[in-house]
C-alpha cells in the first residue's frame, strides 16, 4: 500500500461524537468534529454553495463579455460537467463519508504529493472566495450608496466569523433559511422575467428574443471562452458535498439523496434564470460590468417592472445571498484546512486540528478568515476590477477541483476492480457513468482551463488577466514539487512504489490502495433516521414537504 493511501481526514467512526444511541455525547478529543448537519440542511447547503454571487452578479459579467447565446451555451455545458462530477463525488463520499473535502480521496487513490497541492489550492480557493463575496457586498451596496462601502465588508466579516465559531448547527441553520429565501426569490424572478419579456415593463412593449437576435455572441471566440470561467465560478460549491460528509447524519442515505435531487433543482434554476436574463437585459446595459461597478441582471429585471421598491427588494436578497455564499466559503475553507492538519502524514500544522468543545476548528477558522483582507484592496483598484480578478482565480480553482474529483474517481474505481470487487457492491453507484464518467470530466475540464484564457492573448496580451486565469496551475505545480522533493524527504518517508513513473509522480499502488478504512457503518441513530424517513414517505403532505425542504 502506498504511503498516501493511509490518509484519514476528520472524524472517523471511532472519533465520531454522535453515538449510536442517537444522542450527542461530551467530546473527549479536542480534535474531532460533530455530525450535526441534517439531511435538509445538507441539501440547502449544496444549493447555497451554488446559488450566490456567481448567479446574481456573475451573470452580468458573463452577459457583457460573451452575449446572451454564449452565456446560455457555456452555463449549460459547465452545468452538465458539474452534474457528472457530482455523481462521481457522491459515489466516493457515500462509501467514505470523511471530513476535509475530496482531497482525502486524492490522497488515498492518487498520491500524497498531489493531495497536498490540491488541498492547499482548494483552501486558498475558499479563503479567496470569502474575500470575493465581501467585495461583491460592496458592489451590491453601490445600488444605494457609493460612500464607505468597505463598512459592509467589515460588518459581514465579523458576523461570519461569529456564526462559524459557535457550532456546525448554527452554520447549517443559517444556510438553510437564507437558501429558502433565495430559492423563493428566484421563483418570483422567473415569473417577473416572463412578464417583463411579454410586455409588462416600463416601455410597455414585447421584447421576445430581440437581444438574442441582435447580438447573440459578443467578443468573438475570446468572449465566448471567457464565459466558461465565470460559469465555473457560479457553479462552484457543489463539491462541498464531500466537505460536509464528515458532519452529516446518516451519510449512507442522505448523501445519495442530495446527489440525486439537489443538483437538478440548481440546474433548472440556473438555466431558466440565465435564459430570462439573456431575453430581458441587453449586453451593453450601463454599468452591467465595469472596472468600478457591477450591476446584477436580477435587479435590472425587477427595475424594468417599473417599481423602485421591487428593485431594492431584489438587491436586498442579493445582499443576503452574498452573506450566504461567504458563510459557505468560510465553513468549507475551515474544514479543508482542518482536514489537511489531521491527514496521515499531516499536510498542515497541528494547531489547525484543535477544536472547541462544540467541534469548531477555531484556529483553522481564523486562518481562513484572515485572507479576507484582500477585499479591502477594492479601495485602490476598483470593486468591479478586483471582483473580476478574484472571480477568475476562484473559477479556475473550482475547475481544478472538478478535474481532481474525476481523477480520484477514475483511480478509485480501478483500485476497486483490481482488488477483486464489483462496482455493484458500492453503497452508491451510477452504472451509466461506469466507462466514460471519469475520463469525460478530466478531459472536458482540461479543455475549459486551457481555452478560457484566450481573451488574455487576443487581440492583445493582458498580463494581469493571464495571471488571474492561470496562476492556479503554477501554484499546483509548485506545491506538488514542495511536497514531493522537500517535505516528504525531510520526514524520512521513502517512496515505496514499484514502478519508476509511479515513484516520480508519487502515485498510490492501486493493488494495495486502502479500500476499507473510514467506511461508515450504520448505527442505531442511522436506523432510526431511516425509519422516520419511511414513515414520512407514507404521508403525502410530509412527502411533499420533504421534497420542497
């Protein structure tokens, strides 16, 4: 067995503070998380991680850069890629519901060097996402005032640190109610968007497909390709399924439920919303996406109804979505850093594994939140410009995460088969992705990463855009080299792989990869949860409530 396959992220069954009695016991270890997230909270967390600033604000940048047709096509393509990625991730997360994100699966089935690079890259992604969301709050506030917008970032930062330092349930409950508000608002937006398009607008005229016919594509191939990175930023967060797995009750049943139902709701919300934005908002709308300002297309559509109050309401909801997205990113970054610190061998300082009596990794939380100071750079370079750069960095980092999930899934399935097991024995397996699923994710995401920076080369070279679009690749290579050629030799751990290529890239031996550790075994609490779910399914109004909630 390769050395990296021994990694164990977060609370295993032995550490799990939620006992089979179904009650929460006093934690003895200072390095354990709580399984305190319910199925309804996990479902809403998955929604909250995607329906946020990327949809409410990022679509404005996409529309201005590529036009309505480019936006609809690119978001649909990325949405399908992410859906397949989520299925592959759900398969591994159901089998091994451990904390610390999908980096645990990369460590077990790919290699410790790659896992180290991916883990730190993804932590930085989440930390920068918090800064991005705090910067977005300033952009949203500019709808009402342009003075002292930095104050909203500071207020949000204090609030987010406070919520995440209490208990995982407080995080989950906040996300749940904010997500309900966002979903309800999007439903209202869809209705209003249809009305605006057919003539219920300030000009009292039928819009139809005028903007699609007038300028479907903007900026040529470069404009089209650039939309991919903003779409990737918008869909980022779906991979949080693996991050919450270590703190999810009854993961054997709840994780597949989330995978099967949540993403389709998200995809429907995205595609319908994007279609309506393209139909109702021109790509050259004033201040849609500039160096100093970014206006939400959702606010524009509400404004087209002719009600300033409606536009202000929509902008307020967008502000709460910014808060939700920042809350999610801060939680995810904290858990990723915690996971790195408790891996075997450790890939982050041990201090980040220390938790409070409520299971909160407080030092990891402080480290993650400290990166948010980047948002205050907007005072020097403009909120719109800074948010665009941060959006590029986070979008590419999301793509690297999806590619890594495909790679880990491909090697996980190969290891499972090489060790004489059947894929049908997995707790959750989508058979129609068996042959093409992982290769499709790896190849398609690689193509996206390479082509989306076309506009930074053509018609003129933009050094800043190039750096924001490709710096994550350099960071991954650098961190891989740090672990493989500096950290690992210093720890005295020698490469044990048989083949030269495997030793160079620090690849896990698939024949001896650990397929048994960290599997969740259902206890009494899980059985009680299943019984309650079955009882609820027998009553029609409870079944309807569960589907909606």
